DNA sequence: CCGCCATGTCAACACTTGTTGGCCTACAGG
DNA sequence: CCTGTAGGCCAACAAGTGTTGACATGGCGG
């Protein structure tokens, strides 16, 4: 743990601080959205002074932007048999939402994009750069272009009602039931 | 137009003022969400003093609550042939979202419910009191209970990606294409 | 030893917010 | 005429915000 190239005592402590700020910021943005998240709150959670946040990120907006970076970690969809594609997609996203509770990036993005144009733009970019290519690998470019929007709409609708609105009938399903219920819907828009 | 019981010159002007406030409030809440909407902004839009808003609604939260009242105007679903149900549902909601631009109530509810627990609760209530019964009339209670959550998820996913996130492939579809694309997905969760 | 620079704290500024209380104005009833 | 009252405006308060600049501190190179 004293590796001089990464975390040893001689290592700059600014990196750890910056990471702590980012982690706290993601947590706050995910739980409260952009407006209700305060620099003071994030700083307190990271155990430092609010002015440090400004020094490292310059502005609340830039901190927000840094917190918005998201990797969907989509697998290679060309490798899955076509008839399993819907179940794989739904399953992957459920895992992604429910996986590491410390990884709030997805929630940050969705929750903020609804009231914040900057985040909405980021969402559109994430869609274009990650979802579209992954689907194109499995369906071909023109079919992907036709279906990707509808699939995003399904998956995001699921996330919306389950994790943000918490509609009881959607919350009460477990992973298997969720996949079983949504895969046919996704399959329907692929046709 | 001088009906003494409703709008004549002898009529209280407070009713008109209150209505103007509510209309402006809906517009602001729908466009900006709860936090970024200011009493001052609403008052300016309604052409009156901020303190008037307080006099009539007491508090920003109560004004918000008044703005959240939503009537989905769902038709009698028992009257539509089962195989047309998906298209009717999707079509109705598209009309509802796209209809009267002055009627922002639906957008207020959806946009706010994502970052505001009070609005989320209101959304769950609206779902339980309007969507569930309407579906129960067409599908019977137990089938409705099983499907309503999934249908809400589809419809809200559509609204989310089209009106809030504005994902290009979802925005570019017109009403007919939208219905044609989504009806099969809704039909899939009914099976 | 000295001095420098990165890391961090403290206190304050300027601004916006929801909210409040006092004042004004018009008009109906006597 | 006076008076009361409802509808409305103005100015201010207290709290919280993002942001800034002056100051501390501790370790490292000379």
C-alpha cells in the first residue's frame, strides 16, 4: 500500500481528495438532483472545506459535469444469439442499476437529465456513443437506428418507474420477474 | 359574459387572480421543475406581486401541490375491442401530452416527481386512482394489477425520452409512427 | 538552516430565495 | 361625508447559496 507510483506516503494527496469529492458529489447529485445539492454538503461529506471543491473543480457546474461521466459497460452484443438479446439487455441494465450502490453515476445522469439541459445533452451523447454502436453490432446499423430509441425508452421507463418514481407494482418485482416481463416488450420493438 | 354568478363586474377578482397564479405556476414548474421555479417568477408571469402568491396559497409547497392536480381523462377502456387496446392507450397519451400546450399539468407531475418526493407520491396516487381502475375495467382486476405497472413504465418511458430527454430518434417520430411502434410493446406486456 | 509550494482552513462578499408586515387604494354601506 | 374591508403593492428580513481571497501549515529542495 506504499507503492510510490500510486498511493504511497510520497504520493500527492490531492488525487485522493479529488476522488473523495467526486464520490461525495455523485452521491449527492444522485440523491437530490442538481439544484438541491450544495457545495457545502458535498465538501462536508468528503471531509474537507468547501473552497477545496472550488479549487479542484472550479465551479459547481464543472463538478457536475465531472460527475456525469458514465460507462454503461455494455457487453459485446454481437456475441449473443438474437433471440436472447432482449433478456440480455434488460438483465444487464437491471444489474447495472442495482449493482454497486456506490456507483451512482447512472442515477445521477437520469435524475438530473430531467430538469437540467446540460445533463440531458450528456444523456443524448451517452446514448449515441454507447447504446447505438452496441446495438449496431448486433442488428446492423439501419435496424439499430430504427430500434435504439424505442429500446432506450423501454429501459429508461423501467428505471424511471422502479428507481425514481417507485411505482409499487414495478418495485415489487425481483430480477427474474423483471426480465421475464420486459424482455417480450423489447422483443416486440425489434420486430 | 357579464353573468353575475361567474364573471360579471361585480364578481370577485380574486378568483381570476388565483387562476392566473396557478396557470403561471404550472408553466414554470413544468419548464423548470420545483427548485428552479421562484415565487417571484411566477408572480411576474401572472402580473402581480409575489406576496399575493403567499396570500392565496400560503406557501410555495402548497402552490406546488395545487399545481400537481392532474386528470388523465382516460376513456372507458371497457368499450374498446381488446386487440385495439394498446393502440388506443398509446394514442391517448400522445394526444394528452401533445394536446393543449397551456395544459402543462402532466409535464409538471412527471418532471417534478423525479426529484421531489411529494410529487412522486402524487404520481403514485394518480396511477393508483386513475390508471389502475381504467385498466381494471378492460382487463379485470387481477390482470390489471399484473400489467398496469409495466404499461405505466412503457408510457412514461415514452414521455421521458420524447418530451424530457428529447432523444432524437424518439422525437423525430410522428403520432402515427409512435403508435405503430409502441402498441406492439404494450401488447407484449398484456400477454 | 531558509524559503517555497502544495494542501488546506477561515471568514467574508454578493446575491437570491421564501416569507412577512405595513401601507395604499378603491369602493360599498351608512 | 366617513368608515370598513378586500385586493394589491413595497420594502425588508433571515437564511442559504456559490464563490473568493487572505492566511495557516507542513514537508521538501537548496
